[in-house]
């Protein structure tokens, strides 16, 4: 079973960091790089917490939901979920 969000590092402290980051950086950095202005909805860890990343500002980027889901899918092999062992 997957640990709770708080156990994975996404508790109250993270929610405060996330909100402050979105206030400072309200637009999706990926959309901006493509010449579009789109409101960010998610704060992404450039290096995921499970791979040694931190909540440091230098490791965070604002993304729209589409770009965050796409990045997560590339990293995990599917949208937001790790493949289950033994299941194809």
C-alpha cells in the first residue's frame, strides 16, 4: 500500500510552500516557453522527492495540470502511478 501524502512529504508544510510558490510564479513555465500564457495549477518538483529532491525553491516549477501529468507520466512510466510489479 502507498504511504499517505503526509508520509511522502506532502503535508501541511508542503501545502503552504505550494501556495506561496504559485503566488510568486502563477504561470506554467512549459506553456510560457512555448509562447502561451496559461495559469499554473500544480507545483512540480524538478527532482522528485522519492529521488532525493527537496521542497527548495530551486527544485520547484509551476506547471499547468496537463504539463505536470505529462512529466509525471514520463518519470513513472504512466500517468501518476508506478507500474505494479508482476502486472503488464
